[in-house]
């Protein structure tokens, strides 16, 4: 809700004391001197300027956007890098992102229009598969990563720090943070050009 300012909006470039003496006198409240009128006008101008500074400051009065479908507390997604039409993948966008999921936050049921690798850098992610399935991996993919568990269709499992999964286009899933600390996930994706990072899917309410 925006509170209405008691000060009248003034034209750009005009002074709060501009206009004829007769005009100022016609707007003067009974019992106010010229000095009081000028003081009130200057005060209104200062108040409006302060409001303008607050609403133009970064992060103030602006809705934080999140491309991830979320419920509850706000999920923060930061796009770290992207390349459209990389060599060998024309028509695709190669992207890198970081997602911070606060305690109690949930990602609604969704899928991805391509392949995505998700690595849990901090916290424990609760992950539910509705269609498809993922292998939870641990270890360096350059060496010998090991499968530690599988989360199949209709199952819910956890993905802990240092573990990662590969999500394919046919995997429909949701996730949540049931812990007391934020969950940080790093995402490397290869999606079709022009699609959102996640595509919502209609389905039963999250458990």
C-alpha cells in the first residue's frame, strides 16, 4: 500500500515558491503567515525528494524476480552466465545460475526444456519426482563419481552438500528446503533458446 503524500505534485522544474503573491495567498490556510507558507512548501519539496530517492534506490520499491517456480518464502535465482547457440548446440542456450532457497521455501512442480545439472553447494534439498527419475551422484565428474541413491517416480529423497543430479526434459519434479539454513544450488543448463529456466507443470499440491 502506498501512502498518499500530503504535498501537492508540482511540475518538473518549478519551484515550491513560484507563482504570484495572489496565487500563494489563495492557497494559504487561515492564520498562516507568508513565512509559514514558504516553510511548509519547502518541507513538502524535501519530503517528495526523499521519497524519490527511496524508490529509485537499488532494491527499494522493486519486486525481486525469480524465474524458479516457488511457494512460500522468496527463492532467489541469480543468472551467472549464458551463451546462446554454443558450438555444437545450435538452437540452445548454455547457462550457469545460482539458486538460494530459504528455510521453508518450496519450488512448485516443474520441468526443464533441456538438460540441467544441479549441484548442492550448501544445505540439504528435499526433492520429489512425479515423473521420470534422477540418480543422486557424489564426487568429481572428472574422476569417478559414484551414485549414492536414486529418486524414482513417486518418491521423495534428499540431495546433500557435495551431491548432484542430472535433470532431463522428461523429469517432472518439485523441491523444498525443510532445514533451518538456506540451501544453495548451482545449476548448469542447456535449454532451448527463449524458454524460461523452469516450466510449471499442473499437478497435485506439494507435500
